[in-house]
């Protein structure tokens, strides 16, 4: 939930999860202003075009993901990309969906996705511990473990996060809360002990 102003961690409560229509949830890493632009475009797509037809049908997560893929790729081709990596999840007609889109339009669907630093550090943990039949509580525990690993390895990260759940009934986004952390590891106490050239 951190938001930086240059290299300064300026904002500590930036919400990066938003519901999209009736069936989808969008999460973003990257530029906050570009995320706001994406949300404005999605709001126009859902509120204006989708609702205008008034035919009882609504865009599902697969359609929204395809729209985001085309939008990100289009902006990349104009050499004016939106500096975000996006994760879109949803449920429609009993079908679960989870996909991701990078700032240049690279996209894929999978049972679990991550962006940024999480691709390198969280995905291996998820690959080892994720199961199709996990309960909601087990899933939250696994996500918190991943976020804790990422927090310990990123000096500009904030230990505040939100968890979202999407079902056929709709989207639930938790209130922001802080991860419990432990900073008394011996390596944290004196990180340069024994290092060559340490003072």
C-alpha cells in the first residue's frame, strides 16, 4: 500500500485493489497516476458502454482482461506506456479466472500470478505450497508469508496490505492491516559484521 514520491516513501495507505463491474477485481503495481487512468477507462467501459446496452449481460473477467491487454499493448506501441503491472481475477457463471498484464501488454492466465519482485521471490513459494483445494484462511496465510518475504527484502516496502476475495456473490476487499514482522534476526542487528571492508 506504499506510494513513493521519487525515492521518498510518501504515502502509506494507497489502495491498489478495485472492483471492476460485477464479476472482476483489479490489482495494480506501479505508477498510481497511471492506475487512475486505467480505472477511468474501465469505469467508462463498464458504466457507459456495458450498462448502456441494458441487455442483462455484463462483462466478465476474461473480457476485462482482454480489454486491459489491448489497452496496455496499444499504449506501448505509441511509446507512451502505462507504467503498471496488473492482476485481474474474477468469477462469472461459476468459472474462475486469474490473469496478469504487464506494462507492454504481455499477458497470461494461471492458477497464481505475481508482479514485479513477487515474480522472483513469491512465485517459488506459491508453487511449492499452493493447492487447488486451499481454504480462504490457508490462502491468506500463504499470501501473508509471501508478502513478509518481499517486505524483508525491499527497503521501500510498507508492511501494510489488503486482501481481496471474489466469489459469485461479489467482491470483498479487507480493511488495510499491518503484517506482523520480526526484526531481531542476528543478520539485521549487525549486517556488516564480518564483511570485507566493514568499518
